[in-house]
């Protein structure tokens, strides 16, 4: 089978969408020819057996009037896909220009399109302009993409419900995967660790605001922030304003192969609103604190210690509770680990994708 995966970004940029595109492409390429099309500087690379085309792109976040919105537009993508002899095109992320271009290429070439939904638009709540134009985008470009897709893949109940609004031909659920060989069970570390892109809706400021409250109870607690984003300078200044800068280490963005090492150094992990890091933390048997949101509950059920949204006081109490109670840390870590069944293995997830591709291709013949 010849498969084209289209994603707005790809490793070494680290994020849930980038990670899943890499892990899936790596496994699909064992017995198939896989091409990844993404934004970049016009280079062609080989990652194992995967050929990666990084097409020159206009990225809104790099323009002089930057809105800090990561939104790449590779102008040559339609023609590149149309010229390539593939059996199926799989686009990741429903509201990106890359997906719209993939849908156009499928319409031109009569190739089947698979669409994976990774988010439901919460990230755009950080940007006033995007909040204003999102309904227009949804009713035009996004609606077109859903109509063109032969099958839409939702990773959980949240994305399934969202995708249903657009009435696509077919929706199925295939969850996000985790690499159990890479994210192995590890010994307990020393850091209270926050892992995320540093943008407002990810809750970095809630984590920082909780730190002085924790330190009043546990003076030697150590904190680590992993990730980068336009809010980083604000968060670093916030630690200074709150008098906790010496207790917080900002690691920045780290290469994907190093993520397991940093997660292994965590005593517990706080994730305000995320999916992939919950899977990886659970696979490493780390206790998780997260907010009461459908995304987290779909991923780990009732296993984590839940706190309210936008509540640094409750977050601090949860951290203090776990730091002072080893048995409770181990209990939550074990519950989270048990929730991540072998069905979440990337090898299993890849087989489900291949079965889907075969069904679609055979049906279109």
C-alpha cells in the first residue's frame, strides 16, 4: 500500500499531533510505502523507511503582524499530492490549511481521504480574531473537508461528538496510542512536573500560581515546566513576581527521544488539559493530577486525582496531598497504569489504520 500522511507539523516539533503522526508512520512503513507531507523549508528527509517532504510554507505565527497562531500554509501541497501515485491520503487535524489542500488533492485525483480529528477548537479560544472567524471557517472550509472525507477518525468521545456535527459519511473511533517500549515504568523522580505547550488554555499560570501555596507546606518541593510557547516569558516573570523562581526549572521544548527521560524524573505530573502526556505518564506509572474535563476522563477514566478548572488553591492542595502521601501516589499511579491497556499500543493502533485503509480502497475499486 502507498500511503500519504498529511500533517501541519512533524517531529522534531513535539506535540500530540506530531507524535502520533511519527509513531503511526513509523509502524505503517514496515510493510508499506509511506510519505509524510508537512510544513518546513523545502527539504526532503528520510526517517527510517518514511520519506518526509517538508514543503515551504507561509506560517501565520512567523508573519510581522504575528498573532502567534501556529498555522502553516504550504502552497505547493495540492500539486505535490496530485502528482504522487498513492492509494490513500490521510490528513491529520481538521481545521488546518494542510487538510483543506489534502481534500482538494483527493477531489482532483479521486483518491480516498481519511481525516483524523485531534482537537475541537479549544486552542483558538486564546485568540480573539480566531474566535470571531471560527464559525465562518467551520461553515465553509471545515465543512468541505468533512464532506470530502471517506472516513473520519475520532480519538475519543469528545472528538466523536464534535465531528458528528458536520455529518460526515462515516465516523469511527481509534484512540491515541503510546509506545510502551519507549515509555517504560520507572522509579519515582523528584519533580512536580508540568508538561504542555505554554499557551493560555493549557493552564501553565494555574500551575505557577499553585507553587507558592505548596511551598508554604513543603519547603523543599521542586517544580519543573517542560514545553515552550509564547506564554513562557510571562510564566517566568510570574515565578519572579511570586518569589518562587529558584524552585522552578523551565526546561523548554525537548526532543521527542528525550521525553521519557524527563518524565521518569517526575514524582508526579500535573496536566491541565492534554491527552498524549496523560497516556505517556500512565505508561510510566506516574501519578497524575489533572482537571475535570471530558478529554482526561476519556483517556484515564476516574484514575487521576482531579481538580477544578482555573483553581490554583485546589491544585496546590492536590499537590501537597500527593507529595505527603507515598501510598496515595502509588495507588493513583497503579490505577492510571492499569487504565492503559495493550489496546493502546501503537502497533495495535497501526493495524487498525491499515484495516481501515484496506476497507476503503477495496470499496472504491
